[in-house]
C-alpha cells in the first residue's frame, strides 16, 4: 500500500496494464495526498502482487466501497459497468476509456485546456461523479491548439496521426518487437521474412498502416478518427469546427506524432502563434528545423508534456497554419492527464464529500 498520514483512499482499476501501472507510479511521485492505494484488475490478474503497492483486487460490490477517487484504465466495458458503481458509492471517477467521453452529462477534460468543466460533476446523479479522460491523440493536439483557438478561433482542422503501437497494448508492442527481429534476421540470412500478424491485420514492422483503431460497421472512418473529430469539438467547446482526420499506426513503441493543418477564423501570423505556444501551459516549442531541431517520438517518450515544432504558414489554406505535435501517448496521452485531473479535483474541493456514502 501507498500511505501518507492524511489523504485520500484511491482505487486504480486496470492497475496491471500499461497505463494503470503508470498511474500507480505517478500517484506515488506527485503531490496528490494519498492515504491508501488499492489496485483492481480482471479476475485473471486478481490475487497477484503489484510491487510496492499490494495485492490486486477483483471488482466486487463490497470491495469498491469507501473510496474518494477511482482512476480507470480497464476498457469501455468495465467502465460502463463499474464507473457508475464507484460514483454511486461516493468516489469521483477519472475514466480513461471512450465510454463516457461524449455523454453530455460527463465533462471531457484536459488539465491545461478546460479545467473549469470539472464543476459539472456537481450536476451528476451520483454522490461522487465521473470525469472522462480524452483519447491520447486528441489530448496532445488540443493542448497545442487551445491557445490558438482562444486567440483567433479555429474554423477547420486537417490532421494526420502517426500512432505508436503501445496505444494498442502490450501485445502490440511484443508483435512489433518480434516482427522487427524477424525482419533483421531474415535480411542477414538473405531470405524473405515470414511474418504472421495477429494484433494488426498486416505486418507493422518497418511498415505504416493507415488504420489506427477499428472500422465500425458501415463507417469509412476508424473509431480513432471519429474520436479525434468529436472529442476535439467537445473539449474546445465549439461544435462548428470542421475536422478531417487520418490515423495511421507506425512502427514506434511509444510516442504519437501528428501533422496538424488548421485554418483560423481571424488572421493570426506565425509569429503570433509562436508567442502563444511559447506561453502555453504544458507546451514546449522545439522549432529550429534548419538545425534539425523538432520534436520526435523518441524526444517525447518518457516526458509528461506536449512538444510542438515545424510551425509555419500553410499556403493551401486561407489563414492557414501548420504544426507538428508529439507526446508520450502513455503519459500525457493517458496516465499523466488522469492524475493531473485528480489533483485539480483535490485543489477545487471536489473530492471526498460523498466517499463511502451511497445514495
């Protein structure tokens, strides 16, 4: 268990996954007062030991009572069933799945962009509440776009993402690792490699797949592309923004990259945009391409911020700007923002009033 003399009782649901383990680590490192941390996971992982934390618990009606905060990273099905139960028992839930993001009752929040939306939990039908964490690609993009949108408005976005395999999960990381090793070994022996993809529908090693996410029945866009479109509008509070997206999976372990082209409503020079980004919370501008200085996935991996470079005028759009955005998809794209939201909830006095007080 993680304990301090005074603080919250916190649940991490999905604690044995990539993002869940990061949440646990960040809660130990950051200033949120945690009295007790309890890890939850599937029946398959329940009973195992999480080093430095304790025994992983299964989700049961009795076992979820008495928490102040619950951080979820266990998939939409688990969130649909158990997030309201935690909230009904008095915990404030920060959910990393897609289940609640577009629910009009649920705030979809990025800590640097729209923290005031957290107050919506007071209007929810539970003693606690639910807050949604955005999709990783949306998250990093809106951190960079928010200051531009506030200054000049955004009329149109055209986005291409280059998403790391860790966004799919640990099996995808293993598949890339094994395929890359097989290709290298085959080249040494002068033969064609035999690759049998299972996580993805085509080989990912040394390849680019124009299919990040899944194609819902009857849709010509993936669910990742739809998330980017719909979540961006909700977070920025502007349903009039036109968003076009192509999401690709690339042979990178950690770190999503994005090429973003935007058209502002009001004129905004590159120099003005640069000043806005340099002053924006959570953004680091790395932009000297003549010297080879721009953010890359390797640059962003292991970091908690959003990195922006290649800022320039887009001659193909009226009032157009182009920029390159990079972030660690497991940290700022998921775990870090979730913990930052928990910290904001604490700072605003929105945690603890209903803990253990089911209606």
